[in-house]
C-alpha cells in the first residue's frame, strides 16, 4: 500500500489538482499584465500615473539632473583604475560624492528621477565604502526624502 493515494482511472480530477491548475493559470495571466518590465531613465518628461498628464522638468530641475550626471561620470572616471574595495576610496572620490549629493539635493526632483540618479551614483562608487554609505543614507524610503524634500512642488 502506498502512502500517497492514487485516484482510480475512472474518477474525475481531485479538487486539489483543479485548484492547483486554477492558481497556475491565474499566475500566468497576472504575470502577463504589466508595463513590460522596462524602467524609465532620468528623462526630461516624467509620467506619474496613467490618469495624470505627463510632467516636464523645469529649467532648474534639468540643470540639477545635468550636474548630477556630470558628477556620476566623474565618479566613474575616478574609480576606473581601482581594482580592490577600499573603505575610503580613491583620492577625491569622497569629495566628488559629496558634490553629487549637494547637486542632487539642490532642487526638488520627482521621486523616480531622484532614485534613478542615486542608483547610478551608487553603482559608480561600488568600491568605496564611505561613499556608498553616504549615498545609502540619502536614499528615499517609503516615498520620503527627509525634511529637505518635504514640500510638494510640481511633479513631486
């Protein structure tokens, strides 16, 4: 006698099997619904939801994004010759990381643009322990960015 019951050949499928089939089908249907898994980059236009109109960054916000991107390029050039992790990083890497944080915090950016730039900077300083920790501290959590970004402006 087997420990696992085997249904007879003429019986209908069990309720457990039918339930498993329904759950599998629903899982495939839900997995197919979405935006294709694409991530938007830090672009001048930001769409917040399907019902609200697209939001364009103003001149001050675009300038802050351009400065932050230039800082990220500088951080990549500084880290390029490094091969091993260092707590303090390469010379001037911490200074440029601080400049990036100042440039990023100089204006109120939409959350998705802010987070994307912060993620790119963390990737650029992956071999510097202090730099990564300072960027982790600036990372938004649950949609909050601290007192500096508490006011709700355009596209916020």
